[in-house]
C-alpha cells in the first residue's frame, strides 16, 4: 500500500480559528486522519515530522521579517500549498495597519515599542510565494476545507464557487435584506462560501469571504449612499475589515476615503 | 553567578530546556529554562506570536462593529471577546440587557465553554497525562474516549452555531442583544442532545479524576468574577482570595500590564501583590458554592475540595465546569421564552464603558471610550493568558526543580504539560510560546 500523503499545518499572524476548523470537523476528523498522515500540526500534536510535505495548509498573514523568511522554507518543503482564511489570503484584519502608521500603532499598544519587531504591512502569502490554492473566509468553511482536502486526495480540482453571496441567498430562499428591509449588505460583491449566513439572521453581509469574481463595488457603494443613506466613512469601514487589503475592496475603500467616485 | 561552581554534578544532565514551539496551545510561543548548578536560574515564557495591534486599529471604528472585530482576536474563544465587548459598550451607553436576552447570552457562552473545555481536556491536555504526542495518537488505543470527546465538543459547537450563527466567529451577536433570536422550538431541539452532554460531562470528570497528578500545590492569588447567585460567565464583581472585591470598572486601579522584552504579550500584575491566577482553578475556588448540585457532587466524587491549588488538576476542574455548563445550558433551553425584540436599541454617547467576562481560560477585560458619534476613541483589552503569564513562569520556577532527575526529553515534556495546565491562548495574549532550557 502506498504511503499516505503527509499533511502539515503552518501558522502565521492569525487567530487560530481556521486551523481549528480542522479539529471542528468532529464527524470527519478521524476519517480524514485515516486518509492522510498528519505530519506537522502544532495546535494538535507535539510530534513534528520533517518535510517534505505533500500538502501544506497555511494560516495567517506575513507581518514580521522572520515570518517572511519562514514562508519561503514552508514553500520549499511543500508540494501543494493551500492558504486557509482571510489572513493568509488577503492579509486579514491586521492589514488595517497597512492604511496607517505602524510606528504609531506600536506605541499605542506597547509601553516599550523597541521590544516589538514588525513589518509596516500585513501581507497575504501569495505576495511572498507561489500559492496552489486559496481558500477564503473569516473563518473558512469546514465543508470547503474537507472539499479541498478531498479534491487533493482524488487529484481533481476543488469545487469552490467564486460567485457572490446573493446566489446563496436565492438558493436558500432568503428574502433580500437590502431591498426588503433597507439593510446595507456586502453580499452582491462578496464571494459565497458561508451559505449566506448573515441575511438569514436578518443582518447584512459584512464581507468575511472577500471580493467575489469581478465585483461591482462602485454600483454597490452608490446604492448604499443614494438608497440607504450610508455615509462615505461608513463605506470606507465596510470595505475595510477582514479582507481590507484584497485589491477590489482596497481600491473601493481608498476611493471613498479620498472622496473619488 | 555563585551557583556556577557546583555545575560538575550536573554535567550528565541537561543544562537547558528549549521548547522552540509549544504544541497543543493556541498560537505561537516557546519556553526557555536556564539551569545553573542543578538549580533553576531563569524561566522565560516567550511569546513570539506576531503583534496584530487590535487596540490601535479599533480606534475610529463604530461601536457596532466591536463584537465582529474583537471576535477575530481568538478563533477558540470568540464568544468571550464578543461578550466582554458588548457589556463594555452597554455600560458606556447606560443600558442593561436582562430577561431572555441575558439568558441567551449565557446559553451562547455555555456553548463556548463546552466546545473549548472538551477540546482542551481531551484533545490538548489528556495526551500529556497518558503519554501520547496528540489525541490522534491517543485515538489508536483510546478510540472510545476520543469519540466521546468529539461528540461532546460537537454539542458545544452546535449550541454556539444555533445561537450565534456559526461555531467560529459567530455573526449573531450585537451590542444590545442579537440580530435574530431562536424560537422556542429551535432551542428545544437541542434538549435531548444536552441531556446526552450532561452524561458525557460526568464521564469527563471520572476520566480526568482517574489520571495521575504530580504532588504540586501552589499558594496562588486567585482572581475571578463573582456574582450574587450564579456561577460567573458574563457578570459579577472582580474578587480574589486575598480580599479584593471591586466592580469591573475598577479593574485598572488594581491591575497593571508590564511589557517585557521576551514577549509580544503584556504581563499583568496585581498592584502591591504581584502575579495572580485566572481561569478554571480561580473561578472554581472562588465560586464553588455557586456551581449547582450536579457539578458539586461530581467534584466531590472526583476527590476535589471546595478549592484546588494543584494546577495539574485544572483538567479535573475543567471537566467539573463542563458538568456545570451542560446543566446550565439545559436549564436555559427548557425555560426559554423568546423576548419580544431581539435587541435593546443603544444610543451612543460620549462615555467610557468597562466589561469583563469569564472566557474559558479566565477573566477577559475590555474598556472602550466612545464618542457621541459612536466611534471608538480608545480601546484596552486584557486577555486571560497575559494575566496568567507570570504565574505560569512562577509555576515552572517551582516545578522544574522536581524534574532534575529526568532526561531532557521527559523534562521538556513535563514543562510543556505544566504550561498547558493553563490552556494558554497565545493568539489572544499577543495583542504567546518556544521551551528553551539552558544549563550553564
């Protein structure tokens, strides 16, 4: 029998939530463990096997020069590298520093800023190394994670849609919160994956899965302003959250901050 | 150093313990223990989780965004962040949320305790006691134990998902309440599974009580919330076993954070007293009388008294808290009557609000100043692991000398176990760990 593929999980700047998704697969965990060899997963095991690894799941963004070097080593040891979550894929909530002065941030949080070493920007993994697949979400969907691992094991493309949350609302029969209740919603420009959760709880989508394919942020922004009375600072904040540094959202928040539209 | 002359006796033994990257903790950290002449010369719990600057970038955000953004500090205990945040904001706005909304928040928090404690007791901590590198390895010999652990954990997660929308980073919490509240029928759908969870939690106590514990009692200052008639989750006064009894708003008058060079987390101390201990041992020892009959009986059957000063027995206390959380969740589900509205409307005003709640790992304090425009002017967040960091180091100062006859590998593992007593969440504490043991 052929050896089971070796799986490794690596963490950079993040909340641990996306790798926890793997442990949250309570029904699938022992089955997954039967199919792959968990060679390096520090959150779950103190046993660390050396690389190379067949598949690496990378959580978190790059925020220190040490981590910028470490991701190079991870890439060299990994045949198939998947980023998991908004931090690894877009820089995460900590990329809000990219719009501000990081030195001022350090002195606002730490009494002795010289003890802290950090880069000016929080950047996605793809800005540093080649990435084989990016799994979106803050946090990722565990069903999508199982799909990506399953696809890898079967040597096929993962079936992860890039359309917007709106399609998921339609499919589950949720009444549009924006047109029916006048609730600002990022669903039209946000990638599906959560199952259109927020509208089913009577709140607008707030963009956990980042920009959908070819999002029309200008049209959505205009609707928020003219139909829903949203202010420019509100638009800036809406586009500037967990996926703030993903290009379409970054350009939208920059435009509204500098009053260009 | 004067001890260096006696180093010859120790040449065959390790001079240092270095744990480059601690496993089975949330986040990144390491440990350095320096031995000199068979004595401990230095202990440093290193937190190298990179800083993320939450307190800085929260400035200028709307108070309504706080439950969503602060949840992202920790994927293991997002509900704790959401709860401390909403209580702080409601205090600033002069609003108290009671009735069924308050009960739903308690229910959501019970879900997080069940999910987080089940994860730590069985999947992260138990392998140390039984000698496995992970629960996955443990499953080969103890498949039934691991399956029951996953079953209990899943009930906790399903509870969080039902009330909060999803397990990690729930979307249904807002300042003033919820976006949508569950129907009575939806909650009652969980009653049978919570009855099963109550049984599983009692098994967890028997399991944990059957483990072997080092004889290691420490004289801690325990700090936790205390409420007039409940085991603390969301509310209470901050009390200690050394006479402290203050409202949450007085936290910063009594506790300060110090920045030390080896950690990107800030060390907390109780002014004039030093290191203190938050988490299950503290909550239990200060609130045994509030645990309710099933959890008290389970604790007594496990051989625990009304206080517990052995940090290795935190695994038993966590299991006792599982009994409490499962029974409390069942009580809330059975008594639930939906509120008329899912939330209380808040009007922002220029004010400062304080909030503290009991995260699975211990006291979590938030303070926000907001303006009349609803924007955050300043934010301060003190997570439980930052408060425990000095206490963890103190434990190691006293624990390592009991290990000196062991080989390096075994010694290192026991040190890691002593750190995992605290279920440290390093992602939280870095606003945390590597063992680097050195002998000169």
